[in-house]
């Protein structure tokens, strides 16, 4: 049903995107279909949002014309769309399938800064974008404008010690404290921060925050102060230690109570938990000073700025960290690119709960898990394959890349990498006087909205290594699109593009076999 265009009601504006992690507000849309609150059918005791069908995002899938035009940075379609949205304070342009009750429609989604665009102006922009699409022969794509921000996935919340060493020891797969022990290890996905900014963190590998420093090129000096990285940012360290101390007392008390009641098995369970908490406490106490947790130094960081790659602008946002041998338990040449996922049942559980999001795909084969770790391959997923994946749905040939990541905050998650590029527009300085547009690789979760852990990433996951089901590194996480620290869409840069940029700076880099390792995985020679 269609009608004369009118501003969305307060209910439509606030609930149109119900189900997405951040539930952004609707500004305007090109479709004239009357919005009705999508309540589930049949008798129910639930009302309001409790009974609503939730919305979700999926990759576009098969649409040859849209892929050919949109993924060409110089095409008239992309140029005209960017020109059309430039009259607004836009933050992202994504093309995804927007779904409700298993019905998905390809949609051009324009994100704008909150409270900056009226419905009248927004509706005009949405209609203009729809018109541009139709002028290029794309008649099955509508345009929607929402309020949403693109933010870095970094989060903010001394006598040096030479005894701190990143552990290579085994971590119990089912250990309640496994994520905390992971942060004391040499694997990927751990929390790291710059020593002089210990409250702001990302995921190994992490980059310099452009709002504080890192706008200009940095190369390690031959002498003088060095920029050092620490494992576990200070607020997380303090919380981990506080948790371990409190848990020891609580678990000991529970064990004593069960022992007094004659329930020896339950008492033994709580005693085991207490012993693990004590081991964690013992591991943490010597390194209360952030200087004692230094594990590496910045070797090189390019100017934080947009760069061009064959006509495509993207935001250069990486740094090389040289690892310090004295702060690792094993020789650097023995470090592997491994990620912790825990018990293999965790992977199988995600697949089972994500079956609807993976509808039509061959169910991924569980990667080989050894002692809770997955060791990554030494080859990178080519950018051409990200745009045209070998994996497709069995019944309608809709391509997408099934991917995984372990982030410092989001831990182990699975998602789908889209074949259509996204565009983001971010402010590079605190004064807001400089903006840059960057092409990004968009990723959505495989989990449907009804699952609490439906988000693919969280703040703090910046720098996470993203890999495919063949265990090949594919990209590095850079930003998220959403509101209130909830991301509806995750953005990453293809690792092939980053590696090529590092090489253009005079560094010989490749995925490690028995050489230096971090999330960018470089073997370095100047």
C-alpha cells in the first residue's frame, strides 16, 4: 500500500529498525509503502516490542549490475550518489539486504549524524538517490536514511619490569577465566594499548588514535623516547585483578558451605574454580604498573590519512609493532598466528544458532582446534575473492564470505562479509575541520536479532584479525556503524590492501612462518 509522502510517526521513527543492535532512528525513505508495526501473528500474551518481528541485515548477494557499478569508485553511479548525499552530514553509505520475517530487500542505507537532517531534506535526498539508481537501470533498490555514527572500534574507558612475559602456555578450553588468561598470552585478539594512553585500547594489532596523535608519520628514532605498547589496558587490568581477588573469596566460601552440607562433588567444583582464580591473581599481581606490561615498540606508523589505491580512497590506519624478545616466553621465531576460540563446541554452537543467517550456505566445516586455539594459514584472502567469493548459497547463488574473528571485547564471533563496498566519512581532528571518505569492507553478524550476542563486534575490537573458514587472514577491523556503542555494521580493510601499503613504505612483509608476529603478521627487513 502506498500513500502521499508524510513524515514518519514517532513510533515509525523509533521502531523502524527494531532488532538491529543499536536500533537507529529512521529519518526518511524513498518507499511510499505505509509502515505498520510488524507484530507477530496469532494469540500471544506479549505486546509492544516484545511481539515485534525484528529487522536484520544480510549481504546483498547476487546483483551483477549493482556490483559492477558500485564497486567501481569512478562509476557515474557512485559519483552521483556521493554528490547527492554530500548536502547532508553523512557518516556512511551501505548497500545491504534489510530483512523482516525472512523477507529481504536490497536497500541503499545512508547514515547521517543524529539530529542534523530534517525529514523534508532527507526525503528529498532519498528520492534523488532512488532516481540515480533507476537512471542506471537499477529499479529494485530503495533508499533509506537513518541516524547513525561511524566510530573507531578502539575503546576508552615507573620502573620497568623485565619479568613480564607473554605466555604460550595451554589454556583450558572450558575454563571460566579463559578470556582473561588469553589477554596474558601471545596470541591474536588480546587487549593492547599505548603505554602513555593506558585507558584507551584496541585489539592486537592496534593503531594510534587519530584524535590524540598519529595524524603525522612516525618512524622510530635512533635515540630518545620510544612509543611502547602494553598488554591489557589499565582499566581492564584493574578489573581483572579485582575480579580474581573477589572470586577467590566467594568460591572458597561456596566450597566450604557445600563441604559442610556433605556435597563433596559441588565442593570440589568450587574449589577448582577458586584455584583457577588464585592462579589468575598470581599471574596479574606482579604487573600492576602499566610499564611492566610493555611487549613491543612502534617501528613505523604512517600519516593517518586517506590514500588512493587505483582510484579508490581508503583510510590508512595501521602501525607496525616490533615485539620485544625479553617479554615473550618463547623465541619470537616460534610465535604462531593463532586465535583462541575455546572449546570447539563454541564454534558448533554459533553455527547452530546462526543457521538462519547462513540460510542456503553449505554449513562451514569446523576448523582444526588444538587446545582451544586455531592456527591461521600463511596465505591472505585476495581482495578479488572478497568481491567474488567462491562460497555461494546453494539455491540462489548469493555470494558472501563466511568469516570469524576474536576481538578484545567481542571475543569469538562469526559473520558474513559483503561483496559490495561501503563508504564511510569520518572526522580526523577534534575540531572537526577535516573529513575523509574511505572505502570499507562491510560485515554483518550471522546471528539473528533474537540472540543477545547478535553483534559481530564491540568497541575495543579495533585491529582484530578477520579470517575465513579456510583459516586465511582476510582483513583488519577498523570501525563500526551504530549508536550507543552498539554496532549494526562492522567495517574492515582487506589485509591484502594493507600489506601492499606497508610494502610501499619500504618494509618487506609477509605472513609469518617462524618469524615476527602480530596481527599484521610482518616479517620485516628495511
